[in-house]
């Protein structure tokens, strides 16, 4: 199978290692993989085959796609939805769906749209969605009055993912989770959903962890003390070579998530990215000629994958499978 | 027509103003609009209707799409292509196509793929594609020996787009273009193609300007002394509101090009973007409630548009047309 460039590739061995590694710490339903990281039902199926059959989603589109792919055993939409049309789409999906709510209006609209299960989203320090811990119990009562089943709480400690000192990371996650557990006691239900790749092994307070990026990795998370391997690369071709000392590759910031900065070229330097080019420099460029291929490590995996139509699973140079990125858009 | 959020909207009045404004300075073929900025044949057709029927493309996919839409009068692929499969695709397109070349290998492969017209791509200071000005004439001779028609030169002064001092901008563009004109004298042909939105009115040396971003604008180019108006916005809905003083909108860095930083909210502050959220703050949030809509200005238009399936043309709040973003991917 010839791979056109630019393209995303996933190294099979690293992927298998990452899935096995997280499963050793978070077996079965202790991990609720977040599909927003990879947006592919084919890749989600690999996680389901490894025993993780409950998934986290960020968009209605992700929930629809997972349900259509037969992966709808237990789908958490870990995000508020207020729009009537989007709620109607959600209510029409044939799957076991739980929606995050953080307001009375959200509760009312969810109930009106035929949603039957919710989690109370609690703010644990990240300035984003989530109700104050003290008010979570009251919102749960309101939800029950609307005949919604309240399965528990969620609270994402996103501001703590990248704390490099492990002792500090544990201490601060414990503090955030104490807020969530207090809310959980008021709310009731079995689920305390939290965490991400950054805190997957230190957040021992949540009943389930919503990690996703660990599956394929990126340059940002690679700076943490984690056992995951880099599995995702952007494969590019050299289209120009200057005697002044640079190479030009045929992909740039339209093929890469750029919010964490430039990609990494393990053999040399990334000078800059433009729309459809990356300029590379350093002694290693002597070893490359026109139309040669090389691999860049994306700085941020989630938005990188969301820019592509497909990922190619490779074993060394050989293409062995394709993961269509079928959960994109909204 | 109900617009789902998040979505890209284009304000009709600003769009019309931008197209009319550039046409006053660069009428007809003096402007060769760069479709990479907006990746939509429907929007390209508006430019063709305004008299600009020659277009610039950055990818094979863009050339294919423009040709299929009947906009193939004169398509310049302003980028090197070395890959045999991509060259075969290019050779198979029924349109008037000109390819940029900057190497002997590129010339050989273009000729072998049935390409008939080229421009010599000249490096004028941006460390990216392009041959040294002194070598351009020799490459043109080689191209002619391969029976390629050499239509002239191109040289993109991308490093000069954002010089805020107009006098300095003019002086440095003149210097860069003197390199290109020297190459043009050696190369022959009628075309001297260069420029972009940043230099559209100061680059008086090129025979045609490859501007694209001016069509809809972004926060980055808005800092220049240009007469263009902001036409493109990301429309989002509020899904959460915290008594601590922030709003959460339902779109983030997967809906925005982030290489130039966060989007701008004209009414207040953007605290940060995450994958599917933007957190907003400032006094103006008091005026917004759950499910209200607001508009963000993307920091960089080209990669923002490339993340979406469609743009909605609006007149105030009313949706009046749709521009499918049909030239995405590679």
C-alpha cells in the first residue's frame, strides 16, 4: 500500500505497547479512553478489544460515530450541550449515553431531549466547565426531579496534566480530587470520572480515568516521566534542498496541531512551518535528497489528528492497516 | 438556514468590500488569488466573477478541485512536486496548469509526467523552496531542453509580509524583487509572480500578486495598514458560565489555526483555548447567557479554514449562502 505524503503514520509496536502499558495500571473499565485524542472508531476498537469498552467523547459527532460503529456500550459525552438541535441528535442515538451537565438549564434541556443519564460536571480548578463542588448535590437533586438517572460526577484536572515534579503532581491532584469526592458524596451514583494522560497513574481517587493521548503520544506529553512510546508521526517528503543549508518538506501547519509549537524532527532542527512546508536544518540534512521521506513528531496529537482523513498503521516501512479518522467535525 | 455551532461565517459586506478593494489596485490578471487561503471553489468563483481568473494553488488537491469546478483557465501550482504519483495526478488534469520547479530533478520529473508549462521558483530571502537567482537561467534552459514551456519566474517574499513600517516594507520588497527580476531576465517568459496579502500594494515589481488571505482577513494581517475588513469569524455558543467570572464557548483549538496564537474576542478576553472549548473573561461576559452565540476572530485564517467543512455567508444574522471548503487535504 503506497502512502501518499503528507500522511499520519502509527507505529504498530509502539501502539501495542501503549495500550498494554495503560491496561496494566488501569484495566477494563478503570480506563474510559477519550476518543477526542484519536477520533477514529478503528483505533477505538483496538482499545475495546483490550477490555476498555466504556468511552469518553467530546462532541455529539464523536458519540454518533462511536454508536454507529457498534461501540456504544457506555458513552460519556464529557461536555455540556445546550443547543436544541445537538441535543435532539444526541437523544436519537441508539446507544447507552451519559451527558455531562453543570447547570439547571442543561438539566432541563437534556431531560426534554430524551437523554436519560447524566454526570454532574464539577469544577476542580481548571477554569472551564463544571459547577462549584458545593452546588453539585443540589443540581443532582434537580436532575432526579426531571427523571434523569444521575450516575455520579466528573471533574477534569486539566490544569495539572503537565506538572513535571511527580510529588507535586500527586499532591495537587489529591487536592483537586478531594473537591470532586466531596461533590460525589452529595451527588450519589457510582462514577467518579476524571484524569487524563498526564495524571493517569497518580489519580488514584477517580473510579475511572479519561485518558486518550497516551495511545499514540506527542512531543508535549513525552516530556513527562511516562512509560508510553511515540507511535504517531507525520511522514513528509523532501521537495527542495538549498545549498545554503536547509531542506523543505511538503507539509506544514495545515497538517500539524501548532498550539504547542513546532513539531520535532529527531534528526535535526525545525526552522519553521508555513502552511504547506516545514524547513529543516542541521548536519543531518546531508543524508537526505529530493523525494526522500522523513518523520516528524507532532507537538500536540489531538489537533494534529483532527486535521487528517486517515492514519496508516505501519510496521517499520510496511503499511499494514488504515485507521480512518471518522469522528472529525461537529 | 440554521447554523450549527461551532461554524465559520463570512460577512457578505466585508467580503464584497475586500474583493472590490484589491481589484482597484490589482485588476484582472494583476491578481492571481491564492486559493490555499480559503480552499473553496465557491469563493474562488466570486473572485473569477470579479475578473481574476488566474489562480495560485499550493497542493495537487487544490489544482484538481479548481479544474473540476471549471476554474482551470490558468492554474499555477506554486510549489515543488517530486512525488511520481502526485505528478501523474497533475498530468491527468484537464486544465491549463503551470508548475513551479527549482531543481533539475523537478524539471525531469515534470516533463516525464506530461506537464507542459513551468515557472522557475527563485529564492528571494525566505528560507524555503526556490533556486538561487544566479542559477535560474540555467534551470530554464534545462527545462526548455525537456520541451517544457518556461513562462517566467516566481519568488515569494514571505519573510517580508509582516513588516509594519511601510517605508521599510517597500525598501526590503524592492531588494527581494531585484533578485527576482535579475533571474527573470535570464529565464525569459512573461510572468514575474510574487507577493501576498502583506505586500499586495507595495510589490510593484511583480507582474502578478499571489494574495489570498485578504479575501476574509485575520487578526494577524489586521495589524497592518491595510484597507481590508474582517470578514471571517468563528461563531460559537456558550455552554457554561461560572460565577467566578468566565464563560465557556463550544469550540477551541480544533476549530482554529493556532500558530499565530489565540483568537480575538472583540468584546473581552480570551483566557485560553483547549481542544473543544474557549474560556472567555472580562466585564462583557455579564451580557451573555447559556446558549447565546458570539463571534471570535481567528488569529490565522488559512489553517483555520482548512479545519472546517463549510463556511456560511451571512448578512447580519441571516444566512444567505454556503461556501463548501472543498479543496482540503492533499
